[in-house]
């Protein structure tokens, strides 16, 4: 999910995108807490007063990027689910897509999950997160008809994929097991195993 790029010096007609692009680059370099709004302005080549036409503060800028992160996840997860008809394989594909998103869109992943954004202040983020569950609950519901069990299964699969994605990012897995291909396979295998517990 790349923010739309514009050549240097042509930001004035697309200030919002220029600031989002600059912030995304800074997050990629320093993490979601490692830059100021003034630095994003300098990176975008605009005055320090420019952001306030679009963003109330730094958190609002990060929230806009987090929303893009949720939207990109939803696009990827829906595409992954559509490739399979078996609920267990759909869950495995979701887990792989989760790990792949974390690897391919590291800055968006970090903003979405590590920026500590206040969802009561940005309810659009809570809605976007709920939309992911709405897409995935029918899959786990086909495996575990009880709603609480279906929700628990979804949380377990997502938590396993999230943990594996972080393990890889932080080089916490040994040797050959720390490659993206290996981590994706581990995520898929774990999802299938968790689904299997509900189908015996």
C-alpha cells in the first residue's frame, strides 16, 4: 500500500499526500514515535503551518495513515479469503496475508499497531478494525458455530500471525526459520492447527 508518490517540488497541489508520504518515510526510518510534525513538514518541503490545513496534529496525521493501513489489510485479507473455499484454508491464507502485510508494509504495520493511537479520538480506526472482524468472523463461524468460540478462534489465529510477524522483524527466530517464506508457512500451519481443534 504505497502512498501516492509525486515528484519533488510538486507537493503544493497535493499537500495532504505529501505530508502522509513524508510521515510514512520517517516512520520507516525511526518508528511511529520517532519524528515530529515539523520534521514531516521539512521532509515534505512545506512550511510548519501547512499541516493544519489537513491535520490537527501529529496524531491526526498518523491516524490518517493507520486508516490506510486498515484499508490495505482489508483488501489483502479479502483477496486471500477469495482464493479458497475451505474455511480452514481461508484462515491459513489470512494468516499468510497478515505476515506478508507486516513485511511488505512495515511502516503502515507499525503505525497501525504500535503508534498507540486513541481510538476514542479517532473512531474511524475502531470502525475499520471492526470491519476486519466482520469479514473474518463468518470464516471462523463456519468452523466453530458458537459465536464466542468463533471469536476466540479468530483472535488466536490473528495473535499467532501477529507474533510470528514481530518475531521475524526482530530476528527472534533462528537461522532458516527466520525467512519470510518460513514464517508465512508457520503462520499457515498454526492457523490450520487451531482450526482443526474445533473440527474434531
